[in-house]
C-alpha cells in the first residue's frame, strides 16, 4: 500500500470517509458506489463528518461494490488531490474545536487497482473487517473520555479546596464531598474498563479478532461517565464553571461529541446486547 510509508513518516494525514448525510449509525444504507472502468475504478461518493477532512492528504473511503452484489461493501484509498475530490463544507462545532469535521465529495474519482484496500464481496467479509477495525477507534475514544473526566475531577478538587462559602471550604460541605467521591469512583471504574479492553486487544494481536464486547462496554461507560463528571464539574464551579475562564465548560462540550463519534452510545448498547445474545459472556 503506497500510502503507508508517508503515513508512518507523519507526512500523510488520512481522513476516514464512512458517514454520509443519510447514513451514519446505519452504514449499510450508504450510497457511495465504485464501479470498474477499464483498467481502473470510478468512485461516486459524498461523505460527511470526516475528521480533519479539510486538511487530509488522503482518504479511506468505505463504499459499495454493486457489481459484486447489492450488499457488497469495501474500502478504497483516495489521494485528496485526485480530480473530482472536493471539500464542500467544514462544520462549526459545539466542542472538540481543535479539529473540525468536513463534508467531502468524490465525483467520478478514478481509483487505480492498487488503491482498492478491501474489495467488497457478496458474503460481507470485507465489511466485517472494516467494522472490526473501528474497535481500535472506540478504544481511543474511551481513553480520551477517561482523560477528560480525570481532568474535570482534578479541576473540581482544586476549586473545591480553594473556594469558600460562609467561611467554609466547599470541599468540606458533604454535598460537594459526595459529588467528588462519586466522580472519582466513576473515573476509576471507567479507567479500569478501558485498561481491560486495551489489554485484551493487545494480547489478541493482529491475527485475532479484537475484544468487541469489552471495547463496546468500555466506550459506552466512559462516554456516560465523562458526560456526568464534566457536568458535575461545572456544578461544583458554580457560576464560574459556566464561563470560559475555567476549563470545565470546554471539557463538557468536548465529551459531548465523543459520545457520538466512533459509534454513538446507543449503538454501543445495541452491539453489547447482540454480543451477549451470541454468547460472548
Ligand atoms: C466528533 C465527531 C467526529 C467524527 N468523525 C468521523 C469521521 O472521521 N469519519 C466518519 O465517517 N464519521 C465521523 N463522525 C460521524 C459519526 O460516526 C456519526 O455521527 C455517528 O455514527 C452517528 O451517525 P449520525 O450522525 O448519522 O446519526 P444517526 O445514525 O442518524 O443517529 C441519530 C440518533 O439515533 C440513534 N440511533 C440510530 N440508530 C439506532 C438504533 N438502531 N438503536 C438506537 N438508537 C439509534 C443514534 O444513537 C443517535 O442518537 C464523527 C462524529 C463526531 C461527532
């Protein structure tokens, strides 16, 4: 794969093109299509919410391969400067503002044979491989949530130690102390779940399936805990928590997006239930 050396050297940022305006959680309803055209392939796709899509040098695009069957889906690599590739919109977001998401159009883009990463097949093998790779993204997302939640907890403890009300530090008020106790316990529980899932994924190596159940459980729990903890952090900071002078309002906005990206919390619960039904545990 010709992109790998540049990616490894940090010279090629890849945008992931999975979501479409009318197909997010339900990836199977995507419209992107690629067809053989002589020696090469022609891609027609419109992708939404591509993280750093406006800066990417290349795209990983998930698409249908209709000639292999109506449900055949696979993935191709596309150079960002290929004719037919254009960024049509960069979204303004509530949080995670360090890196925007973009809408990118792929109009009759020629893709050489060598850039077909996973050719779609009627049995759905290629799509299963693609979906299993999103487990790694979910793990990263969970770890980010634990990090932000731990930061919100740290800021809250510091503030509660410094802030006095009626001559008393607010950390000495039972109502605030209990909030901190619950926040710290939830952060540690989420951290342990992420560690467990990451350690299982690590032990599985490249040849074994990733531990989908533990990862979905870790993502769901870390997403929920991060939102709860960031919300309580604002409450502990009182009015100041709602201002931009303290970092907790940014943390709250950031974790909100993490509960949607890499598969929403509802989709994680669907996945957990499905895996339990299949006897994963
Ligand atoms: C910060 C961020 C970064 C992202 N980066 C990328 C990226 O780089 N590449 C990319 O391709 N996409 C990216 N996305 C898109 C993300 O993957 C989708 O937003 C997500 O999968 C949800 O799809 P949707 O927005 O179309 O919502 P929908 O699928 O329309 O869902 C709407 C609501 O319905 C719920 N819902 C849907 N189906 C079910 C169901 N079966 N059961 C219960 N509830 C359901 C959802 O949970 C959600 O609450 C990013 C999103 C965010 C927020």
